């Protein structure tokens, strides 16, 4: 076989690999619709945290760099892909999966408190977890801070069968025997992360065009200082999957039905269903659907020295006094049981190319390298 024949075979093989890489479906391919948050160095907000359980703090939202944050909360489909890759046998569920994610409407808690992800140990390895029909684009719920951090670690490790215990957050800091251990800090130079409180606050409430272009903050993540309407999607203008009424507890009526709470009703909606209600940077469902975890911690007022993760935003079960820029709260330990209105958004510093683009770039580099080497050999011969 001549050198020219070998070269042609290598080119053909590389091209075939490119086609295969681009055309092959992958359970591990989790991608996001990113919002870019620029306007670095913006001033902090002066709003005081004075809503329910408010702590009187202020000064949130100043960020000195450009970053990206997912426009939507992590969905059932995205989290299920993660579960099937890192726990193909279903044997590590306690660290990653709350059984309440898969309870049925017939359970004592009812449909309102179920998640959208089932686990079937009789299924084939790599398919133990599945999304309930019609709930692929619902937000993943019952998410603990620790499970969220493990998901982020997996993203940072390249997805696939990548690790969950380190990379961005050192999960050895949260031993399984201590669900109330202090959440670990973000690693230096991390490319994926749970948003910091300032990152989240800015992406949700800051608007550089406000106050005649001087910049400022809205009280709600719908570019409004008025609470969003509690109506079914798609709503119009200023609306969200948020409850209405009862300023000191759970809402009297809920958006999906406009009626009083019933345990038999599923109150979640697809992420982005309120298509006309976004923050300046394009985040959907900021003050409705599910709360989002942040990296911030706050001391448990009932246990001195116990630091609990802070959540932000709003949720389907509660009304306006439990949502918006003025609402800052804690619920439980980083690894303790969560609830049906806690989810996650993901942040990143760098642009993230699609997996297919990475494959194409890699194969293109190989072909370019072979072509360059061939030209160099030809030049030497002449």
C-alpha cells in the first residue's frame, strides 16, 4: 500500500468518526440554554431583606465579571440523564436521588408533592431512572444542595461517567452521616458552579437600562416592582407559577388552577412556560415554579454555628411574601431532605461548546495535522 493510499484511508476514517460522533445519541449529553450576564462591576442593591423571616441584610447583586447562568432550572430530563450515567445500577441513589422524586399520586402525600423521576431496579443498567410521562421539562424537584453540587461536579468533569465528589465542590466535606455539615466552597477557576448569591441576584433582578441607563434592580424577576400575577401559563407580561394570598404561610390559591390547594393536583409546569415574563438577562421562572439554591450560607437561628445553604427566588406553593429580591431564606442542611419546591440553576464562566462541536473540532485538528505533515514531507523532497 502506498503512502498516498494510507493518507486517503486515514482521512476517510477521520471523516467517518466525525459523522459518527455527530450522529450518535448520548444519554450523557446535557446542554443548557445560557443567559450571559455582563455589565461587570455594577453597584450592589440597597434593598433590605425584609420579607418573611427577613434578616435585615442588604448589598446583594454586585459582580465584577461576566458569567453565564442557565435560563431555566435543571429539568427532570437533564437530571435523569445524569443519574443514569453516574449510577447505572441504581445502587448509589441515597446520595443522588430522593425516593420522593418518584412517589405516585396515590401515595399519602399526593401528586402535589411528587417528583417527576422514577427508579426501577428491574430495568437494564443505565436505564434504572426514567422521567414520568409528560414531565420531561418540569424542573427537577426534591433537590438537596449536596445533590446539586454533585450534578455540577459531574458537568465540570466532562459528563459521561465523570466523578461527582470533587472538581468544583469537595463533597467529603459533607459526610453522609452529617447532612447538616457546612457546604464546601467553590474551587478556584471552576467553570461550572451553583451560582453565588450575588450572581443569582444580579441575573434575576438587575437591569442596566433602569433609571435612565444608570442601572438598578427590580423587586421581581419579571422586570417589575409589582408581584407577578398568579395565573396559569403562559400568562401575559408579569405572571408566574406562584401562589396567591396568605402573607404568613402557604398560598390560599395556586396559579395552575386558580383554586385552593389540593394534594391530588400536580402544580408544576414546564420551565419557561411563562414565556413573556423574564428577567433583563433572560431568566425564566425567577419568582415562581421552584426556589434555586445558591452557594451562600446563613447560620441556623435554632442551632448556633450550624450553617445552612441560602435559597432564592419563588415557588409554586408560596405567595409574594415568599418571593422576589427582598426574600432570602434557609431551609435545611446541605445534605438533608429537601422538598417539592427546591431546584437548581447552573452557572458557568466560559462559553460551553456543544459535544458534537468538540468532536468535529478534534477530528478537524487530526486531519489538519496529517495534511500539514504531508505538505512538509513534500517540501523536504523538493
